[in-house]
C-alpha cells in the first residue's frame, strides 16, 4: 500500500502558487520522494523527485523537511492546465533493484479561474 | 522528447476473446511496467519486467495475463480470455534504470472495453 498521506482535494486560484503537502513519516533512508500527476485519465506524468535536498525543475519545486517525514510540492504559478490528481510516492530506485511505483489516491487539485 | 507509445488508444472486445495491448518503451530504457486503472479508481500495478523476465507481479496479474518483449522494442500485455471486469485503462511505463532515483515515464494508455 501507499506509504504517504495526502489531502483528498485542494483548490488554488489561477496564477497563485499551489502548495501540495505530503506526509511520509515512515520513509526509509534509501527511499526517494516522487511526485507524479494524472490529468483526467491520461497517463501519469512525472513531475519531480528528491532524496533529502530541495529540488527545482521547470515544472515545480520540491521541499523536503529536514527529518524527511514530510514534503511539499510547489507549482509556482498555477494554470488551469495544472488541474489534475497529484500523487506523492516514496520508493527505492536504483540500478540493481526495481521498486515499483505504488499509487495512492493522491490529491485532486482544482485550479480556479 | 522521447515518449512511451501505446496502441491502440481504444480497444473494444467481446468477453472471452484474447486481446494484446502494445507498447513501445523509450529506446534506452531497461525496466518496463504495466498498470491498469478501472474507471474512478486508483492506478494499480500489474507487472514489472527486466532483463527479459518478469521481476514482480501483483495479485491481479493471474494466469490470464502475460507479457512479452518479442523484438527488443515492443512490450506487450496479453489477456487470454477477457472478462467484463478487465475493462479499464491500461498504462505502460518504462524506466532507464541507469543510476539512482531514475523516474518512470508512462504512455497515454489503452482504454479496454469488454462487452
């Protein structure tokens, strides 16, 4: 089962930053935090991942607490196209071990015009 | 940008018939997956495939399911005798696997409707 806890749904005004929280209090030292999203029955889309340092890419920022028990995905300027279900996932991923992605129910983010 | 390609986008089949869902993973990727999503439910893991063999499978992946990578490029999921409850979106994914923390990329899915 999923090792994370996320709010069921959230709203955010268009143009504002969307901050999506995730709790993963049982995360192990070798597990990464991944974020994916699914826009209305399309295939899940990778957003970002991190181990312990904060990460930023062209889509989002990932803030991981120092104890690694929670994280926040930040979409800096949300648009209507960001309306989707966002999944926070913890997993081990390395060359010599295959750890499947287990999806939970995620957070349904509504971007409001 | 490289992507995972799935065909067909929509497949309608009669109960009891065999179906083959096709996927072309990203070319240098080593790990391959199938997932399914029944309408309104979570995305569920079916099977992972590495080095030409199944590395893990879920309880859903029973004897009616099989996977194959016949020619080094395609990755297929076969359902031998479809049931009504097999109706779902089926997603293929692949992962490079060269190093720590590599991400998986998903295709756009095949909608399977069993009638």
